[in-house]
């Protein structure tokens, strides 16, 4: 096996048009690629991986929440030229890639824009493609939850089959959403018929007229598909017990911060606040006196009153959490595609929601965007978008 360094890959297509259904209510107004992990949008990690592999141009396929993506990244990211194409209807990953026809030259990368991948994963996929006569290469990884991704069956490094609805649930290889394709993929997409109303990219892979190889990656791929996985992915990205406080943050001298933790620009932490490991505050977050934040993500412009205690929780953009509110965190049975799952999670409060003082958010509960929860209310389950709840 020899590596063909003459194969130049300068173009990429980033699929960033999905909503992130399993992350609701956090994705009501904010697309999954823009949700922050370790205080950065998921998509920024993908773009970093492209830059570090010498990719010059990226076409970003956008849909739900496209304005947020385009406003954030504009037409250039660290020297990577960005252009955008809209997927008007969400008709599957194959349909998304088809929107980029005519925008790439020669072999090109395709990367999901809603998972965290590092430069090594992209590099390994490119190197595997160059080392074979394949028409495509897919990155794969071991997973105990293949029902979330579909199973990739390989035979000595060649893709033999892709099963999107496996009956077994442990120890299989899954598609991590990093590919190298020849332009033949667009012809394969043209041959597809909708399945369950969608065109799937994996179906097009099976129609390619040549070998499709795989590369096994063991790290550098993280997928925050649910609110509790946002917390887990953030923990994985934070380094050791490091504490990073932005220069413009105003932190009272009595505040205790136990890393790893990130305090963003413009944040204000009042006297007696305690910040525990795994907590990230984005920009302009205000935290009242004596509040405890433990393994909690707080998005931009949120305000948390004094004497609150939030654990294993996610607080969306512009939320208001009243004084004395408690989200104790811990284990909870939460609904998922594979049925009820036991997960460590606290309360999830979506953008611009208001939670009154002395409320309680039980583990696994959620408050929808723009909802209002009154004082002393105990939330057990889901409060829908815009709903008002009082005692």
C-alpha cells in the first residue's frame, strides 16, 4: 500500500443544516452546530480541523438557524474561505450534500458540522483515501450505541454494508461523519430514491461503482446528541483542573472556582459564588451572591439569582433563573430513541425562559424557550415553549 501524495484535497463540504432534534428544547432557535461545548460552538471545532489539514475552501450546507451560523463565521475562518448553500427542506444527509454539486473540484472532504472532530481524524481519513484506489473513504469508530448512528460492516478495511437500523446494540463500528469522496458521489446521489421521505448519504455510498474503504479512529470524535452529552463532551474537552477566567470578567475576591472551569468575557460573579468542575459560563453571565454552579453550562446573557444551586444543568441564552432556585442534578430516566435511559442530568432551561425564585428543577426536567415558571414551582417533566406555570 502506497500513499499517493499527488492527490490534493483542497475542498470540503460541511453538513450543518440539521436541527438537533434530541437536543430540544435547546435547539428551538439555535442549531446544534452552534451549541457551545467548552464555550465554543461545535462547528468551530470542525472548521479548526479543516484549517489544520490545509483545506482552503469549505461549502457549508445550512438550514435550521442558518442566520446564526452565517453571522458567527461570515466568509472566512482562520484563512479558510467559507461559502454557504441553503437546504430549504430537511430531506436527509444525501439531499444536503447534493446542494453542493458544482462547488467542489476533485476529491473532497465531507464532514458533519454538528459533531466535534479533531485534526487527527480528518488527517487519518485523507491519508487512508490517498493510500488506496477507493472511490471513497469513511471514518468509523467503536460505539455502544449504534442505534444512534447505524452500523458499518467492514471486510479488511473495505465497507461491506451499512445498517442504519441494527438489531444488536453493542460493540459495533459506526459512521462518525467524516468522508473523502470523488466527484462520483454526486452521480450516485442522482440515482437515489427517497427512503422514508429522505435521501440518505449512506445509501449513495452503497451505489458508488468502486471500493469504499474505512479508517478506524479511536479518539478525537465526540457527538453531543443530547443535553446530558453536552455536559459530558464539555468535560472531555476541558483540560485537567485548569481554570480560565476572561480578562473582562468581574469576579468577587471571595468567589471559589474549582476547575476545570471557564468564565467568559463580561461575566459577573458576586460574593460567595462557588463554581465547581465542569462548569462553563459564556459571555455576560451574571451570577448572584452565594450561588453554587456544579457541572453546569450557562449560555450568553443569562442571569442567575443569589442563593441558587444548579448541578448537571444547562441554562440557555438570555435565561433568568430566580434566587434560591435549585436544580439538584443526579440520575434520571429520560426518554430517548432507544426508550428510557438512565442518565446523569439536571434541569435544562431553553433560551429566554424565566424561572422564578425558589423553584425546583428535578433531574431530567426541561423548560422550553420563552416559558415562564412561577415562584416555588416544582418542575418534573417538560414545560413547553411559551407556557406559563404557577403554583
